[in-house]
C-alpha cells in the first residue's frame, strides 16, 4: 500500500481526474468532500459514487455552515447567470460563492493529513479556466503550502515537507479530460452542472456545462453524461 | 462606528483580553467561536457571556466536526494529565488536541472578514506560554497573513492589506491580565479550566488553572474566579 494522500473531491470532472492522477502516483487515497449548502445534493452523491469507484481508503464528508456569515453573499438563493447574459428569472438556484473556500478546504485537509501522518494533499485547482479566482493561482498555493509547513508539528519537528499537489493547475479542460480518460476515469460518474433538472440531468447550457462540453469536443472525446438539451455539434 | 474586525473568541482569559484590546483600537467587534466537541460546554457558555458583556455586533458559533478524522487523536475522551505527573484515572475528560486548529479557525475568520468587508482579524495566540505549539509562532502568523492576502479577491483587486492582529503574542500571562484589567475586563466571565466540576467550578489544579492563577499572582491582582480547591497563596 502506498503513502496516504488527502484528495479534495467534489464529485466533479476536475477533482475526479485528480484522484486518478494521485492513484497513478501510488498514493493510498483519502477523499475529502464538503457539505456547505451546495446548490444540489447531486454534487455530494457524485462524490460518493466517485469515492466508491476509486475504492478510496476512506471518504469523509464534512459539514460546514458558511451561511452563518450572512446568507445572500454566500450560498444563498440567487439566480444562475447564463453565458448569454440572461438569468433564469424565478428559478432561484443557489450559487455557491464561498469566500476563502479553498483556504477552508485545504485547512481541513491539513488537519486530516496530520492525523494520517500524510505529507501529501491534492487539489484540482486550475489557473487557466478559473483565472478569476485568486485562490486558484500558483502563488496562492505556494503561500498556503509554506504556511501549512509552519503550522504543524510534523513540519517543525521532523522537517517533513507537506506538499500541496495541483496537477491540473496549468491544464486546459481538454488536457484534463484526455489525461483522465487515459487513466480510465469514467466521467459518467461525475457531476458538473450548476442547474440540473429535478431528475438530475445536466442542463447543458450553464457555464459549467458549456466548459465541460467544449473540453470534450476539443479533446475529441465523447462526453458520457446525459444532458437535458440536445448536444450541439 | 469603527471598522469591523473579526475576533476569535473562546471565552477564555486570553481571547477576552483581545476583545478589549480590539475595542480600544476602535473596531466594531464580530466575535467568532467554534463548537468542535470541546471538553466542556462551559467554554461556549463563557464565550456567549463575554460576547454579551462586550456588546459585540454579532457573535457566530460555528460547529465543525473534526472527530470525523479519527476519534482518539483529536477531541476524543482521554485523561487530563496533571502537572504532578498523575492522571485523573477514570475521569475520561476529553482533551482538545486539534490538528491545524489555528489554521482552520483563521480560515473561517478570513471568510467572515471577506463577507464583512473587513481587513482585520484578531487572535489571542501567545508565543511565550504556549511555545510548544507551532501555530502560535510569529513566523506562522506572518505566513498565514501572506497566504490570506493572496487568497481573497479584495487582497488581489483592491490591494487591501488583510492584517492578522496578535496583540498577546509576546506577553506573559501577567502582562495579559494587567492589560485587560486596565481596560475593565471582568475576568469572572471567562473560563480557563480543563477539568471543571459538574457544577462548573474550575478545578484549580490543571495546567490551565495553574497558569491562570500564577498570572494573577504575578500581576498582583485577585482572580475573581471561584475554584473548587482553596487557592494557594
């Protein structure tokens, strides 16, 4: 059995690819997900499916209630903006804007890593597709890593070098899909849509669906996900 | 009304002094406490009393379940070691060892600060009395601050300088008590004991009680707290 690694897993395309990459490096997988009032329980169901598919050693879902800090600015019920500029008036789908999100998620990963005696944390941040988010940039990750090494007893006493692995950080969506497909990832398990139907079908038109579909198209691969709307060529 | 500041508040002597220092600097106080399976609910009751006494603008208590990462290493039921080397056999009081504790607490404070539009976070870490904890050292705090400035939109777009204030970091317990007393802190509100009686009286003999009592003695001040054991001169 390999060394333990904590992998942040949302049930989405990116973090599922990260699980595959961590497994390829020989790590024993500990998957960490968060229930923070997501727009859809489907995301956590996908995370559970993915964890089973990868036979992770342990899958922990932590509940954190960020809505306590004030509803509308966080995971409150607001409309999902659509790429054409329109909004789904009246749909009131919660959008998950979570301040300091990666910092909170990584902090819990550091805690679990310390308990496990692990020096390896994986996160599927991407600086290309999400360049608007400050906490997806390489300089943020480096600063977090440096802080975390100073925070823990292991880092101080044993000189252990905690590492935040970000294998996707400079990859395009097509690169990610190609890499995961080469490692046998079943992307039918993953969940990407911001605005799924009540039956759980991806809408096909939200920003996340469009990004995913373009990624498959550019990778020259078939997206195994079922969409509500007919796929455009 | 002053600028908003998020103050980590445990209901203990140190963080209550920090509230007084932040108030003196003119900040509007937002107190943040955590329910993470503490040894005693008394700690959270003290935090609520203190928040009322300071008339903070808002007091948020977040529940985080770190026991999910494995019971005994964290806030499990283990015995409280006593300074004389004995242990209270059979008392099975939970000891709160929380890995990456300050990192997790500060991460939530950063999230709240971002929602409030605040650049000021206060934490009562102390490098003298708790020199064994890596996450109480100035170099850790500086690394966290640097990371947090890179993590948030405000830090990137507006160049706002998020500041982690650690007013106690180089103070002795006696210094802290003197400073708080000068600012009118009622230390009878605060809770320090690791091993209180069922009625809520401080034991007087655990490491935290001894540190507190020595602090008052060195400051030449009377500790207003009631103890189970008669105070030693």
